[in-house]
C-alpha cells in the first residue's frame, strides 16, 4: 500500500459531470457525438458535435458530371435514397426547365412514399428500441423488408438505388409491380395497427414521451426544424402540399399535425404519416398513366448558367438542393444540400435542456436523424 | 486560425472560372411579389438588385443592410419569412467580392420563398442572422467552416464539420484537391509518428 | 455420517449444478421466447433448435480474452462479479424444491436446509448482492458504469423496501419465517397466498422485476442510454459471472414467488379431493412448472414493454409500491387480529 | 470450551481497534466506520451474554444498537456530505470551525 | 471442539478485517473490509445461537448502512487524501497511548477473572412476569423470543428507536439536500 492512492471517485463530483455520448454509442444512430453537461442526471447543456461522417459530397459533386451525382445522393440519406434521387433530379430539371412525363412523375411519387414508409419503419423501430421496447424494432424491419423487395424488383438494389434519371426514370416499372405495391399496402395497413397496439396507449410509452422535448410552433420554425418535427409542433408545413412536386398535386392526402410539440406528438404525426403515405401510394399505383418514362432530355446534360433552390419533402423533412451551374462545363459549379437531418439536429440542444440522460436518447430518436445526411 | 495565406496562392484559380452567376433580371411582364415592393419602401437602399430565374425570386442586398433587411423580412406581416431554410455560399475567386452568401427564406404563413443574396469579400465581416433565425446558427457555422466567410456576431463560431485544427476552407474553389494530410503522405513514417503523437496528446 | 454429511453435500451439489444449468438454459429460453414474440426463430445453429447454444455461449465466454482496464481498481474489479454471483447462489440453500421423497429407504427432504429465519435469510443475502453491481461500476473507473451502478444500487435498495414489506404481510398470514412452514401453511389454509394476498403478490412481482434489473426496470443496463450498464468494461468470464448472477437472481425471485404465493411444491387446488390423481406427479415438478411459468411472464414483459425512466421508476417505487405495501400490511394485521 | 471471557476479549480487541481507528485516522469516513466497529464490539458482548444468561434481552439491546447505528450513519454521512460540499475535504483536522 | 475452532477462526477474521478497515489507505477498500467484517460478525451471531440477529446484521449493516458509506465515499470526490494533510497540533500518538491504556485495562480484567470463568452458578431469570412468559416461549425459537420481548417489555424503547430513526431520516434529508 505504498503506491499513491488513486481516487477512483475523481470523475464523480457532486456538482457537474461532463458526459461524452458517442461517437460510439448504441443510440446515437451512427456517429453523432453529444457532449452533455450533467447536474446529477439532469442535462444542463449539450454540445452536439458532428462531422464524423463528412465525406465532402458537396465538393465531390463539383467534379462529377450531372448524372454521376445521382449516385452520390444515394449516400446521403441512405435509408431513403430514392427520395434524395428524386430531389436532385427535380432540381436539375427545374434548372433546365425540363418537362417530366406524367408516368414518371407517378412512379416517382410511389417511390417517394414507399421510401417514406421504409424510413418511418426504421424510425419507429429504433425510436422504440431507444425507449426500450425491443419488439417493435423487429416488427418494423419485417415490413421494411417488403419495401426493399419492391425496390429490388424496380431497380435491382436494396439500399442505394440510383433509381432516377434527369428527366424521368432509368427503367419502366416491371410488369405487375403496381399490383404488388397495392398488395403491400393491404399488408401494411394492419401492421401499423400492430405497432400502435404496442406503443400508442402503452402507459410507460406515454410517460416516457409526453411532455418530453416540448417546443412551440414558432420556436420550431425559427430553429429551422422541418418535417414531422415541425408538424408535431402544429405548424402546417409540408412541401408536398405547399410546393407540390412529382405528382403530389394530383393526390389527395392530409397533413397530420401535432398540438403540444412533444415527443409523443411527433410520434403520432409520423404514425399518421404512415397511413397518409399508404393513401397516396394507393391513388398513384391505381392511376399510373401510360406514356413515356423519360422526357425530352438532351444527350449531353448541360443546364444553362444560373442558380436555383428546390425542395422536396423527404421522410425527415425539407430536403433542399441549391445548385449553381456555370452553363459551360458538364458538372455543377456549386452543389449544396440542405439536409433535413442537419437542420433538425440543430434543435437537439434546445430540446434536451433540462431533461434527463434517458430523455436525450428518446429525443435523438424522436428527431429522426441519419448521420450520412447530417454530415454529407 | 482563419486563413492560411500560403495555401490559396499555391493553386491559383484557372482562367476558365466564371465571374459569377448571371442573376437575370425579371421579365418585364412579371410583377415582383408585393413584399419586395414594401421591402424597398421600408428600407430604401435595401435591394441592390432583383432577379428572377426558373421561378425563383432573388434579391441582392448590400452587406451593410443585411440585418435590417432580414429583420424586416422576418417581421413584416406581408413577408413573414419565419423559416430560414438554408444559408449557404458560393465562391467566385476571380471577383473582388468573391463570396456569394445565400439565404433561402420561407414563410410558413404565406407559403412563399425568397432568396436573399449578399456579396462579400474575403475578410469582409458578414453579420450573423442567427439572432433573427436561431436556425441559421449551424448553417452559418458551416459556411464559415467550408468557405471561411467571416461571419461576425455569431454566438458560437467554431468549425462544424471539419476538425477544429483543420487548415484552410475546403469548399473554396482554390482549395487544393489534395489536402494537407495527403501531402504528408509523401513521408508516411514521419506522418504516422506525428499523428500518433497528436492522438496521444488528445487522449491525455 | 450419511445423514449429516453425505446427503447434504450431494444435495448441495445437485442444486448448485441444476441452478447453473438452469441459468444457462434460462438464457436460451429467453432468447427463444423473445424470438418467437418478434416473429424470429432465435438460435437455431448449435444443436437441434439451438439446444446446445448455452454450451457454445459458455465456451465462448470462457475462452474470450479477459480484459482489465488499465486504470481499474484491479482487486475490486475482479472481486465484483464474484460478489454478485455468490449471494445469488447461496440463496438456494433455503428454497424448498419439493416435499420429502423416499430414496433407498431414506426420507429425504427436497431442500438443503430449513432454517428458522429462512425468509429473512433470503432477504439479507439478496441485499448483499447489490455490492457486486456497485463495485463493478466503481472499479471500472469509467463514467457510464459508474452512473449505471449508482442507479442500480439506488434502485435495488428502494425496491428491497417494498418487497420486504410484502414479505412481512405474507409472514403475518403464514405465521412463520421458515420457507417450508409457509408452504405447509398454504396446504392447511387450502389456498395459495396469491389469493389471500393479491396486492402483495402484484407488488412482489413488480419489485421482483426491479430487483433483477429486468425490463421495464432495466435502467442499470439500459444499453441505449448507458451503453452496457455497470458491466460495460467487463469481458470474458467475469462478464459471464455478472450475466449468470442476473439470471440466477431471476430464478431466485421466481422460486421465492412460487413458494410464498403459488403454493410451492403443492399441486393446484390442494383441497379438492377429486383432483388427487394429480398427486402422481412428483412435487418438485409442480415447483418447476410454477417457477418457469413465472419466468415466462418475466420474459414476456421484457419483449413487450418499453423502459421506464429512472426518476419514474423511483417515483413508482417510493410513491406507489411502498405505500401500497404498507397499507396492505396494516390491513392484513387488522384482519388477522379480528379473525383470531 | 469457549467461555464468555473469550467473547469479551474478542469484543475488547475489536473495541480497541475501533478506538485506534478513531484516534489515528483523519478521514472522517474511516472514523465513522471505526465507530461502527466499536458498536459491533458492544453487540458481540451483548449477544454473548444473552446466550450465557439464556435470555433474549441481550439480543433486543443489540437490535437497538443496530437501530442507533443506522440513525448515526444516516445523519453523520449527511453531515459529511454537507461539509464536503462547502469545504471540499473530509479531513477531521480541518473541521475545526464552528461555521464555514 | 468444533465450536472452539469456529470461534477462533471467526475471531481471527473479525480482528484481521477490523485492522484492515482502519489501516487501509483507499477508502473504498476500507469499506469493503468493513462489509466482510460485518459478515463474519453475523457468522459469530449464528454461532451464539442468534440467527435472527445475524440476519438483521447482514440486512441492516451489510446491506444498508455500509452501502450508504460506499455511496458517500463515491460521491465525495477527494482531490487530495486527508492523510496528506498535516496538522501540527495533532497528536496521533495519543491515540495509541489511550488504546494501550484500554488494552491494559482489559488485560487486567482478564487476569483478574483468570481464576475462573465469569459464569454465574445458574442462570438467574429476571423476576418479572413477562420473563416467565419468555421462558415459556423459549422452545418456539429465537425470532419469536426476540419479538416477544421487543413488543412487551421493551415496547417503549422500541417506539423511541423508531422515532429516532424517523428523526435521523428527516435530518439526513435536510442535511444532504442542497435546497429544500
């Protein structure tokens, strides 16, 4: 006992404790790092550190031609790759003032909504898992698998689809695919009820999510939150309704809104979005028009000089592309992605303040981030 | 560590780089939206240029009036741009005011969009709008991180995506496509030693 | 000599081994039941339907590298899993697995010992088990385990109070602290104490979930919050000991619940004469069936419910369960006095 | 044959170890633990005599001692925590002021 | 014989761990030795025919009080060891001297009583009515015996003890809580 005493309690003060959550932590959904300042178990402040998955997609795109970039957009929100494809292609089409055939727009709508369901499946699974309900995770993945099968049939890939081309689609839908989509809708209906049976009226679930991370509508908008997080606070903002793209102007659907802006409302909004997505898919799949799948696209894609911003509603929120073309080269001069996960993650610091460590996990789950999209 | 003066000079921009986006003026038969008229009424020298391209309205604003314009656009009832959906920049190195800083605004009440654009020189201070839209906080940090735009009055101006000790600003057009790390790869053993020493310092 | 030494030693050997085997298969059972709940198959590769999976797991854990963190308190770090495991095992000394059986012309009772203060023994030994968790978290010299171990010890101590209070009301009804006498009391009362003490039974069940760190009270090892809980830094056999201790504790809780509330080794409806053909089935079978029914509910709960938050758990323990347990105790006392 | 004298000697030895702990150590937590040792020494004596006299009253007193020890530990440790929060020390020698 | 072996083994452990409690530098180790010490004292109680008290010793001391100590040791973040502090006014040797005095006294008692065991000719039952009831209860068991005494003869001390615990609990909360 001659060695100097090491006091193992040294890191545990009665005052404040700095806890480093991540980048290797099971519930930060990737490589997010949150530095928490704790008073006991209460969060005094949080610093969100990102950039661990930064691959420089914006910079890379400046040296790829316009078609090659579609491939890069797959790697941003890798659980909803088709949505990013659609967003990018629409932006370039806007820049080139291209007309997209109706058939292609319908298929895009179906793909976007299937992707929304797949993404929300992943979200409900991991969110429930974060709060400790492990069964929902596997149920949700079971249904996500069906969607991946549909995508595999459409474009041959299951995760990074590269499923869009500027001006339309790379391939027509396989015969009978729309029937399969409708069949899937029928299955999915009952499965959503299954998730809700496990969670929506569960007392522990209510206690864990109600009143956690409350944010008012104006504050959420000011923080730049978007998508279900913003709608959970009661702001009627949905790009599909406000600035319709693809074939959304021909669809009827409702935008679910929350009232109190807490984790539970965000959960309810997303659960209702499942149903609305199914509704859109049914309308689109039943009414796919005949016609070409690609518009009049020049062989060499070279948009005129100019810049534009175009947004679509990805499962996480407003996914915007800001593209500057110099009109001379075959690659964009500036390619910028306004990713919804990035903007939503910014609100985490505001949301977690005053809550407990366990709520931090619930809140990271409730804003539904994909780190590939945050860091790009 | 804002700017390493050596790095940009080493890779001078190519002559082919254009001098900026065209920013075409709106066609004569298209009336600008009402909030632009009231904006130029409220702040006389607020708008330097108005442009319209593929359906998007853009106003170019002098850097000095940025905060006034932003405040007006946020608060005026006919504009009510409560959502700052994006802040980004583009780099035109041949221009004296090399940076375009672009603010994409959206109004959840009126459901209209507007892009506000300022032109800033390399070290010119660009006032932060995060006091008006708290959501601009990270977006401005990213602009600072990627372009080195000198955002002033920002509550928390640190690098966002790149490591804190990174040299240079990667999204600039004159940023070398081989980063400093790659340059050190010419002598990998020294580089590994250096990195290990740094890692150990970090752990301690 | 045989009665004094050999038979007890043989009994201890059997119980210890049966417990360890039971614990390993408990892990398999849990994985299987949860898998079925989640429309999966669970382990299928090792042996038929994964029946040999526990052996493979044990082998894997034994040959894994045993890592001690550099700045850990080495002695305490090594001692902690042992401290967790030992109380979980020695509790089995007083649990009556069955009635007496006739073997080789000897009357052998199917329990290691029946001490006068059996129930108190269980409670006090179980209260020592918390040291394993505190020390494990402390000795790792790491923040997450430390947070988890503080949570765990506070949780265990709080729910111990509620559980002990329910046990007192059972003691009031049974009139004895001896486990065997409590079963006999249920036999002579012609009713399981679960029906006489339904509130106590429910509190005991909830408290049992919390005492064994089971979902929805698995805060101390909440993977999503505290990475791995108090055993984050443990690996290999030392981790296995923690793991086994947890499952051994689950079996203890199930056994105690069976003995106190579900009539122990008694067949269902011990007072109904026409069911006496059930007596053919040996008494220990009933005990096992009841215990595993109880354990099945434990697993079922885990597959179904989300996790409580730490403060909610404490609130439930102190503001709901303990007052309920005290009220139950008072009412039991009054009824007992009035009936006598 | 183990007589009460043996128990008394054991108890006395434990008592002395406790006293030495109280006198020599400066960490107030260790001092508290030494006091617990002293209380245990007393309890051993009580229980030993309880058996010797074949009367449970000794055990009853031992239970009271345990209760007092629990109360003492709760209040004492509360004081230590409060003191530590203000002075960042648990050294008995530094606790020489009536206020802090 | 068996009893003697048990007694000497237990005594050795009790005294050994007690010495470790007061001599170990690391406070957490000290607390651990205290737990072990208490467990062996509990074993001694079993040897003395007091299983109820043994269970209480484990439950209250080992499972309760010492956990409290462990908590405090972990909460109190020691930046420097208290033993590192030197107070010129402190006379640590005085402790040893006092302890030696007590030791001499005990030795004297032992020597004085060495002539014969301190054992009365016969157990003298206290001449109260309750005590006779106790002797009647003796056959039933140790727990019942203790319980009977606690709730008859010593009811008032028992209630006082419970009041003491209540007061201690309130006091501890008031002391430890930062703001009420």
